[in-house]
């Protein structure tokens, strides 16, 4: 059963912010669908990217002072990833949020970046400071940016 009168609205708003509401509403039982076949044969199996969005939506509802996101967008394409991170950061005003990510484009807007290598802290600062320092972070960021540009250019050629 429902705990709050407006619980459905809260759930739908969180799913919408995470960009997965339309997909969930297409399911036979909508937001009441079971999200696995493990316990219910009629359960729904979402794609990796959809599952990530549902997990992020859950963090929007959970009112905790700290939220940890471990590769929250690894199954997203660059555009979906950008939109998901903007939603997460937009929701984070009243929370301390820790992102663990190999995709540096996703940590650009964070207050502070800590770069680890083999479990050791090798650089820390804002994205801008780390780019100006021109060390490991900047090198990796530029390499990833080139890969994104290569993907975008390939899509234009294919289209």
C-alpha cells in the first residue's frame, strides 16, 4: 500500500526528472510494475540505461544528507548522460554528493574533483583548475573529449 497521499506524484516527478517516466508508464502496471522477473514472472526487465535512470530517480525521492553515485551513467550515450547529470546536480542543492566516474565530462560541474590512480590521490581541484594545471586529469579529459568528437563526426558521416 501507499504511505503518503501524494506518493504517486512524487514517484512520477522523480522518474520524469530522471528521463524514464514515459518508459515506465508504457508498462502494464505503470509505476506499480515489478522491476525484475526474479520474484514475478510478469516482472519487467529494463535495459541497463533505463535501470540506471530508475536508480537515479530513487535518489531524488530519498531525503538523505549524502548521496553516492557510482558510475551512474555508464550505460548512457553522451547526450543522455549529460541530461542525467544535469538532473542529478539540479537535485543536489541540499545534499553532499559524491560521484565515482571514469567519464570526466560528467564531473565537470562538480565543486571539487579528486583524481585517483591505483588507489592514490594524484590531483585535486575544480575542473578549471585541473585543466589549467595540464596534468593527468587534463590529458585524460582531452583524450575523452576527442573520442566524443570522433563519435559525433562518425554519426554525421553515417547519417
